[in-house]
């Protein structure tokens, strides 16, 4: 792939593997490619086909600029490579694809509902769900830790959104389909396009019904918060609320589960796992390192609204720019010994939740959930060990593990 002459700068040739290929993320090593790009071509053109492409941003400082500067880099045209070449129809009405100042007006009620203090009041509920999901590990047999983790955020977000428990498994499945339509385990036999369309149809229809029902019986759940939210002098429309319900659920379900799975998978068989488990005071810093290490959201995309320069490379107005979060979080100039998992790493300025105006609104929920998870896991179990092959999710958007068989012994309490 070669940078087109019209964009300026020196031609940069990308050898295979291709960062857009989901198979690279499930069976290859994207970090090897990102490392090479950080060293030699931190901002380089990545052609998707003969007409479409984007700028790959791989270093932390450039990533920070793109994600913070919403006047030069807009989210409203779309934030996922799948939508490259077409504008996101939810732009300006869904929180994730709306720029300030409207973004701030839409975000404020949710942010208020999800403050750390508010989330900590739900700790007992969150802990109860975590204990329930981990309980089969006590049976002494093989336990698929990653499958349990995939279900964990739904159990938390389901409570916060007031969604019926009998729907949680299906919602977990559908949100995973949305971010991994190329994965053989989730892809419909009729192909990728059908897989995505069917999942989106079902999710949007589901939330339409839920929202209409919730309108009759408002509470203090997150959907009721959306129903009360006003901007531009009006309440949100049904379509806007449904779109934001989808975005909120997707954000929760695809971020939280993968940090613990990646952490265990990497630390198995090392003294670092026992060290972390033996020091409860390291739960907080260990969770932050797990988030940096996993970088569950692999990238965010933006579009340049004006000509800008990044690391000496000219980016033209209208060009798509993809910030590889996972690469920025291993930038050796920002994180000493970046390829070492250090549970004592401080400071840890990772951007796993993004940065700037679009910093994940649910980050407090995710952090509290992960801290409680590791506290319960390390407090209840010992001798955590792998018991089968780790299977990664085929997705270029989410760095995920879908199966992680483990065994453990119950601690005497």
C-alpha cells in the first residue's frame, strides 16, 4: 500500500500484514507492525482499496492531539473504519459521533448519573453479579474465564439500564456480533453484511420497545436519564434515544471484559501474577496496567476538518485519520519498558478509555467493576492456571479474547 502523491510527504509502503484485516488481530501480531510504524512512519497512509484510505497514527503524542482537538478532527462523520467513505447517519445525534458543544449537553446528564460516587453506591450490586459469574470456578473443573468476562459488563450495565435479566445473554451475543462480524463464531452463514445488519436490526428494535415501555414508568436508570435529557430546547427523539442506548451498551460490553482476560493470559506462569494476587493494595494500579496492556478498543477514527500537520506529515481537510489506541499505549517514549506488564506502573497515562471530550463516559463503572473483579478473584481463588487454548476475537476494532479456559483452587476463608 502506497501513500498517494496528492496527500504530500514521502511515499510509505506498508508490507502485509494489513492492520484492517481482523485475522491479524486474532492470529497475528499487530504490535510488531505498530512498533515498526512508531519508529519509522508514525503517521502514514494506509490504503483500504483503490479509492479509500486513512492516515495511521501510531505514537502517543499524535494520538493525544487527534483525540483532543475536536475542532481539527471531527467524530461526526464516523469513528469506525467500516464506515469509511460514507457519513455515519447517527452523526450529531449519538453521543459517540457528536462533537462539542452539543456533545457536552448530551453527555452531562449521563456523566452525572455515572460519577464515581454514584457508581460506588452500586458496588454491592456489581459485586453480587461478579461473584455469581465466578462461582462455577469453585467446582474444580475447567472454567472459561473469557466467556464469563464477556457476560460481566452486561450484568452491570443491565442493572444500570434497567434491562430484564432474561435478555442479558442475548444482548451480550448481539453486541459482540456488532464488533466482530468476521469472527467465525459470530458470523452468519449469509456473510458479514448480513451478520451486521441482522444484529443491528434486532438491537434497535429491542431498544425501541424498551424505550416506549420505559416512557410509561420513568425511574433512575440510564434509559430514564436519556428520556429526560434535553438539548436544542427539546427532548431527545425516540430514534436518538435508541441510538444512544445502543452506543452505551456497545461501549460497556466491548471494553470491560477483555482487560482481565488479557492480563491473566499474559501473566499465567509468571511470578507477577502471584505478586499481584498477594498485594491487594496493587488492585488499582494493576487494573490500570491491564487496561493499558489490553487496550480493548483498538482504534478510533476521526476526519480532519482542515489541513493539519502531524509529526511532519501533511494531513488534508477531509482525510480520515485512525488513531491506533493499542499502539499509543505501547509507545516506548511514554511508557518505560512498554512491553512489560508492570502492576506497579505509576504514572500510567494510558488512553484505553480515549481522551478529551470523548473520554469514555462509563469509565468509572468499568474501573469499579474491574477492581471488584480482581478483588473477588484473588480473594477467593488461588493457583490460577491455563487449562486449554486461548482464542482471540477476530476484530480490528476490539482487541478481545473470547475463550480462556482456566482452573483454580478455592482459598480457605
